[in-house]
C-alpha cells in the first residue's frame, strides 16, 4: 500500500518539477510588421541558458548587424551564435538589415526607412519584451553593419553601453559600393552629395568630443576597409573618445568576422565587469 501511495504522489511532483525546470527556448524568431519598412522584419534572438524574463534586467544584450547582401540568418548560418551566447551570457539579437538598406532611411520616403524602424519599433519592442537594460546593451556589426552599429549608437548614446565595428564602412567614401548600391539609398554619389558625409560615422563623431564611452574598432590588416577603421580610431583619439583599435591579419571574410565577434563579446563583457 505504501509503495502504491508513493507512486501516486511522485507522478504529479515529477510533472511539477519538470515544468519549473523547463529551460527557455534558446533561439526565437520574432517578426515585426513595420509601417516604416513597408514590409516585415525577421529577427533571430538567441538566449543564454540561464535567461528568464525576470533576470533580463541583469542579462547583457548585443544587437548584431550583418553586412551588405546579407539577412537576419547570416550570422547564425555562418557560425554557432548560440555557443557565443552561452559562453558570454548575452542575449544576442540579429535583425534583418536587408540586402542593401545600409541601416539608413532611404531618401525616398515611400521606400524603406530602416533607422526609424529601429528607433520606433525594433529597439523598444525587443528591450521591453525581453526586459533588457540599456546600461548593459551593446551593438556591433560587420562591414555595412559596422557602419550601422556606430551610427545607431551615435543617434542616441543612452540606449547602449558601447558600440563596435568589424571591418566597418566608417567613411562612406571608402566603400567600392558607393557608386552603385549606395545610390539606391542616398542618391547619386559625388563628393558634393552631403548625405555621404552626414551619414559617415567618421564625420558624425565630431559632435561627440569627450564622450566617455569606449568604442571597439577592429579590422583585418589586409582588408580594403582597414584605412576606414584606422582613420575613425584616429579621429576618436583626436576628440578624446576612448576606443580600442584592433588590427590583426585578415581580409573581408567570415573567418575574420567570427574571430572578431569573439573579441567584441570578450571586451564588452570586460566593460561590464570593470565599469568601462
């Protein structure tokens, strides 16, 4: 009789324990129907093993942007983002910047307004839904995404602890895409078109002299955009803006960007520990 009772009692207890210990799904897909993009944006969100919504305020986050011709699946398809997420304890968000948005508002208002989408829809929704804190939020990206990350950070420095760039187009005059792809967003390229300066991180950062946030700038020394990273770092030095410039062997490739992502997450983690 006692054995029977123990079996009867143990079944609901096991079910209850199972419910309490069920881990949060490690990867989620969120789709935002956007009035500013004129279409939907798909976002992959990677959650660390110990994440719960209640712990969100104490969980660091990283908005991770892809490069030109990519999409929201790029980072997850090219490397094991979940392993980075678990190793560093970050919520990692990979939105769709589309093939050629440059993370900008198109000059044609009837077309994609990506920056406004980020400001009014993507950022507030993600931060609220996952209960994340701006004081432990970061943003970085590769190439076109490096350009996007630094510029989005400069739009409102209260939204992030810091920002980074991997092989970033930090001066829009430096990219080989300026005379074809970028014209679809900013209009015909010329040195007289002010939009190429107004949207270049190296030009915009001039308004942030003395900013006390450490930026991470990394690039392969054999990358055609190495000069863009060096020039941006030198400009930050001139303005008294703390920055870490990492130039190491590498070209414009996924092998380099996966290596750079590890570096950026390591340094962002150190900032949280040291108050940097």
